[in-house]
C-alpha cells in the first residue's frame, strides 16, 4: 500500500469508527460529562466563595475541580475502550490484568501529571484561574480583586521560604499517603492521593514557577552574564560586516520560528499526540506492555518480572538489588531512596513510555490522526462562532451566569466525540503494532468489537 492510500485508510477508519462508537455510547458519555461539568462548576463557585479568606484552601478546592474534569475523561475513555474491545486485543496468554489497571484512583494518579501538564502548557489552567477571578469579582463587586495567581505570586515574591515549604511539604505528605495506600489498599487513601497530587501540581505550576523565575532573574543579574552578552554583541558586530547581513537573517529566522512554526506545531501536532498518550495510560499498563513487545519485535518470553516501571514496589526493589536493611538508619535511607525512585516509576516513566510508544506508530498514522483531530477542533470552533452569533453581544452580568451553560453547549457533543477518537486512535495503534510484530509475537487474539 502506497503512503497516500495508507493515509486515506487511516483517516477513514478514524472518522467512521469514531462516529459509530460516539453514536452508540453518547447517552452514557453525555451523563458522565454532565456530572463532571457540574462538579467543576460547584468547585469553582465554592473556591470563589473562600478565595478572600485563605489562598491555600482556595487552591485545594480548585484542585478538586480539576479532578472532576479528569474523572469523566478516564471514565469515558474506559467506556469507549470497552466498546472497542481494546483489552480483548491482548493475547490470552498475556491477558493477566494488573488490579491497578481497574482502579480509578490508580488511573487518576498516573494520568494526573500529563493531564495537568496539558492544561498548563496550553493555557487552560490560566483560563480556569481567570474564570475563578471573574466569579470572585462579580460576587464581591470589586474590580480590583486579585486573582489566585497574584496571591501565589505575592507569596513567592515576599515569602519564598513559605512557598518552598508548601511545595516540599505537599510532596512529602502526598508521597507518604501514596505509600500508605500501596500497603493498605484503602480506596479513601487513593482519593486523598489524587487530591494531594492535584494540589501539589497547582502550587508548583502557579507558585513554584515564580520561584524559578526569581532564580533565573538573579542569575541574569550576575556579572558573568553581562560578559557573555558583551561577547555576543562583539560577534554580532563582526557578522554585521559580512555582505549577507547574517545577524538580521538569523533574527528573522528565529522570529519566524517562534511566532509561526512553533505555536502551530505545539497546538496542532503536540496536543493531540499528548492526549493520545494519556489515553494509552488509561487503557492499562499491560496493554502498553504488549504493544511495546509488538512494536520492538521481542518474543513474549523475554519479558522479565520487575523489568518495567509498571511492576509493584517489591518487584522493583528486587530488580534493583535493594535488600531489606536491618539497622534503623539504613532502613530510613533505603526507604527514602525507594520512595523517590518509586514516585518516578509510578508517575513520570509511564508518561514518558506512553509518549514514546505513540510516536512509534508511524508518521503516516500520526499524520492521519492529527488531521482528524484538527477537523474535530475546527468543527467545535465553528459551533462556538455559531452560538455566539446567535446569542449576540451582552455585558458581563449576562456572561457570568450564562457562559458556563454556553460552554456546556459547545463541549457536550464534542468532548465525548474527542474521547471516542482517542480510543479509536489507540486501538488503531495496537493494530499497527501487531501487524508489524514478529510472527512469534503475534499470538492469536480476539477480533476488536467494532460494528461494521
């Protein structure tokens, strides 16, 4: 099959199967999305109510609101994946699911990092913070009210040690509760871990970055930076003597790249790929492990217990050769090391592996997927323009109560459709990996449950 035919085949499969799954599951998906939307709106109103009293309580309530956004995404992806039979694509000999793959709290803990990263990188955290500020401003009838971002920025500027203590303390407490949850298996602790993780991420994004900016500003004010700037200017002066005006050409190329190429790539290409990686995390570690085996053409027998970042804590310790210590001091340092390494294994490596796995699906498939994802976004934007054209212009008193309802109208059909697209795209990745695998790896697997 030539590249154009393969591209058209992938586009057709993504569009047709996405619409079929969306049409079948829309009632269930709509209910899940409505509950998540309602939870976020309640959290937003409550956070606006307490914002003037305590900024940390506001961040805690705000973080709960983002969990109400993530939970529907996880549930909708799982529902679409069940309809597509993604789990059934795993060979029966290797279809021994990890209990954590069926745990919502575990999936929230694994997907929360990339989820918050997407929201921060594409400005959606700032949009939500501005929405919180508008609600607080209207409630207090005060145009000069500070946003939660300004509150955290002031703390970072005036009390950097307090901000650092909150960041470190939130991490330590969250990691401690996470380890306790691993030992006990209590579901309440799992929910607490997700809330603490969301609180930690928001504090790092909103306040910790300001601390990093202060450090950068301090470094930039040092004398050696001025020496480097002087050397740079001297090189530019020498290059300016050349007939081709090299400095101006370099400036134009850099400006064109930063103003046009990079924003387009970041919005159009990277965002759908990262979302597909999040979908891979939701569908489970064993699904990703088998997909990695198919992709890399290694026999199933070559996989060793404890060789991946998805195994439990005891298996990882045996793999690293960490023996239970006897002395209390040694035990403390070993447990501390395992706590840090375990957090990297549980939260960061799965995200990196998921992105790597998706990127190996091939340029043609990724191009088809990006095109279909862009079509979805374009249709959503046209619906927004249509609704705004029908509603017309109004003052802020109209938009504050009605803008959430209009946002619901925009996203109610398109957000479930996007989740179905992610599920169909990941199933297509599994099909491509399995088709390219070595014959010894392609064990018989049930056909996907997709309707003709």
